[in-house]
C-alpha cells in the first residue's frame, strides 16, 4: 500500500550514522544521498530522511509508529549476534 515514508531530522549527516546501523539488519542501505537528504531501501528507496526546519519530536502519546518488517530467521540470527 505505501510506496515510501519520509521523516524529518535536524541534521541528515548526523542521522546517517544511526540509520545506517539501524537499517542494515533489514537489508536496507543508503541508496540516495544529497545535501540534506538520505534515501534508504533494498532495491528502491522506501524511507526518506530529510532535513527539516521543524522535525516532529518524539512523543509516545502521538500515536505515530513505524515498524520495519524482517523475516523471522533474520531477526532471530541478528538478535543472537549472528551474521545478517
């Protein structure tokens, strides 16, 4: 149903280190990088991380939630410290 999602950050360069590490176990890499913009995905970009003047702050009561799917074997292997 969704083609891609975009989120705003204050500093794309600083955010890149986090998203590189967080998305690697899911097989996502940075497929697109331009000043102020990063695009992550497998074969095509599914997550855009863009600099924004007022990114939405973390708020557990907002109801906003993203969950990335990974197959069960990969999740188990990674959670046990294994190869991705």
